C-alpha cells in the first residue's frame, strides 16, 4: 500500500492530497502499489482518459488538419538520444535509467547469494543502453535529424512518461501519459504554436467542465545553474501552464497542460535544420492525461454516472 501520513506533523495541503488519493483508491479508480505515485488504473479511469483524449484529438485535428503526423513511441528510448535532450543536466533527480544483468554464471551466483542475505545486489546490473522517456516528445527528435520540408513539421505524439518524484499527491505520478502536439520549424512557427495553444488548451479544458487559468511558469531545473535557467525561462515567457485548483486555496494549483517554446535547443542538439538551412526551433503543448482526469473527478465527483450529461462515459 502507499504511505500514510502522520497527521500531527504534516500540512493541511498534504492531508488534502492524501485524502484525495484515498478517495480515488476507495472508489476503485486507482490501484495503489507499495510506492507513492505508482498506480494501476481501473477501466473506468481509462474511460475518463479516453473521453479527454477525444477532446484533445479533435482540437488538434481542427487546428492542424492533414499537417499532423501521428506517432506513438514506447516508454523507453536509446540512451544516445536521451543524452542529446540534455535532460540529465537539468533534471537528474527525475531521470530513470534501465539496467540489466549481463554477467556470467559466477556473477549470477554472487548476485543470488547477496540477495538471499538481504544485501544490495544492484551493482551486478549494468546499463541496458536505454532510458525511460521523461517527456512524450523526446523520442521524436532523432527521426527529424537533417533538413525539414518547407513549412517545417507538426507532430502528434502520445505516450507514457516517467519522472522519479514519488509523492502522496495523486496528481504527481511517477508514470503518466502526455498527449503532445509538437511544431518544429522556424522561430516564428514555434512561438505561434505555443501562443495559439494556450487559448486552444483553455477551450479543451472548458469543454471538459474545468475551471483553469493560464500561468507563466518555469521548470524545476536542478542545481545552481538550474536557477538561472528557470529565471530565464520565466523572464522570457517560454513556458505557460494551464492550472486547475485541485485543493482550493491550499496551493497555487496543479498544471494540467503545458505550453513550451524550446527555441533552438533540440534543433541544435539533434542537428535539425529548416528548409533554408537554419537551425530549427521547436515548441510543444502537452496535455497531462491523468492530471486532467483527476481534475474532472475533483470537479464532477467520484461517481461518473452523475457527471454532466455531455461528459458521461459510454
């Protein structure tokens, strides 16, 4: 089971988060595990996600039509591609690497002996050359290396992501899904993509009955250099989050949609060029599927049969 909280030493916000988690588990929407932030999903919860995705896909189709190129990647990708994202420099604390056993029989026997004695055996495992995907769009950039077609490219990417930030808050899952629309092209195209999806994302959330607000935001970059990156991101207005208050006035809200401009970061590291030979710029909008589903439960109630008629599950 997930952890419990000592009510004498935690904040009202932590208690509200734990109570919401317990309600979701009690209603059978989430299945707890022995780790905070790692859940199974019931069929009913998946139906909520499918409802959300129908709205997200419709918005993408209306905005981009036949220009959208749809891709679905596995939740792991090559380490060399991960290195080019530079994610490890900014978020080492969130990163997930895959290891495996590649030793001989002697090494295996030593591993088993250590395990039987309750000792750590992880050091018998070595890198598998793969990493867990941290952002749904990350695996897509490798395939764009080289010169883009005239007008750039627009991607529809949907998949599981992993971030190592175990928490009682059910909205902060270690494994979750993002549905992203990614523009790669000129600087103007990237900026326009981010800006246009702020309003479009607000419309999607409104259609789901959610009260959201756009907030200029920054990522939790790691370390001293990260504080400078975060300040630059905020000052230059590169990231806007659409936020829903899951816990009233106890916090500033939970980001359920993120609109980001990467500038030429991925164009540079993945050697992606525009049709005229310049380094490509990129931007993405990401819909956090589980977070939006939780916001709907928080807004409309645990009993989905009592939701507004337009949102009831089939």
